[in-house]
C-alpha cells in the first residue's frame, strides 16, 4: 500500500474478527510505534498487548472499575465484554518522565502518535483497527491495574483484527475550514 493512499483513506473499523496480526506483521506494528516522534528520546510509551486470556483479564479490569465507579448494572454487565470486540487489544500508555524541555502534553502526544502509527502499520499489512478511549481510559482503577503513576495516561485501546465489513465512506472535509495561511 502506498503511504499517501494509506493516510488519505484512513478509517476506523469497529467490527473486527480473527485473525489478529502475528509474527512479523505484529513486530512491524510494534516497530512502527517505536518510531513515533520522541523529543529527547524519552520513549514515553508502554503498550500492553491483550489476546486470548489477556482479553478476559482486561475485561475483568473494566468490570471491577465499573463496580468501583457505581455504574449501572447494565454497564457492569457490559464491561467484561468490551475487549472481546476484537481478537487483540493494545493498551497504549503515555509514561511521563519529568524533563525541562519535554512537557507532559508532548509526551502524551508522542504516545498518541505511536497509536496512530500502529493502526496505519496494521492497515498497510491487510489488517484493520479502531482506536477507542471511553471512560475506562481515565478510570483510576484501570490505571492502577496497569501500575501507572499519577502523571501517566492511557491514551487509548487499539483494537486490532481483520475487518468484518467494508469501510464506510470517508467524510468529505474542505481543508480551507481547518487551515489558515499566513503568507
């Protein structure tokens, strides 16, 4: 796949099925993450790859967080099923390191770029994905389950697998509405 085609046609695929990326394909996805912009070479990332029983374990973390947050019975019942929407979920974390020239927001942005790079690497190799956040990304109990420090952030859950449906048409956007020229 050509790089420009990949970027211009990027879309999320929320309906995923097996197989998930593995072997060299998965390693390429991981390596793409590690090439994200990284001011001062801090490598402000941590990724947890959940598959098989790991998806069930992640679901239990979500369920316990839902219980602790006094969510509705429906939300509690749904929580353990959320990771099962794909054969692989990568939990993407911005691991903050105090640095005079690299603020917290830049380190979170770096981790976010890593997620985007992983999704694009998956698509380039014939897989699909969707980057989700939701309330569990900000939940203190979920953060605790991953042994995160107070300044660390879960930037999202990257669901990966094979697409079960054809992608929806991309929204047409006029670049003039978003870009301002200072000539």
